[in-house]
């Protein structure tokens, strides 16, 4: 994943990078002026040494629906 893909950024809800389940949930709540944000972060460590903070880390993408006034409407993520 490129470094730019680790930055929080607004995305078009109809972009192919938005998973279909997330898109449908967002469209059900989205109002004019709302913006969908893509917010990646590293997941918790996994593996035998995870309890010590070591191990493989994946990337978790959170999708934030933000109202026109800047308030968070809802957060979504894939499991």
C-alpha cells in the first residue's frame, strides 16, 4: 500500500474502493453536504508475541460519514 493510502481523505461514496456493504449503509444515512472519509490505521499485532506488542499488523479501513457541519454521523468498518 502506498504511503498516500495511509492518509485520511474524503472519497466519493460511489468510488470502486468503497466496499458495497459500506456504500449501501452510507447511502441510507447520507444527506446533502455529508462527506465520506476513508481513514486507514494499523490493526493490533497478531501472532504468538502479540501480547508483547510484536507481530504482524494489517491495515484496517474505517469509513467515517461526516455531516456538513463537521459532526460524525456514523463510522463503518469491514470485519
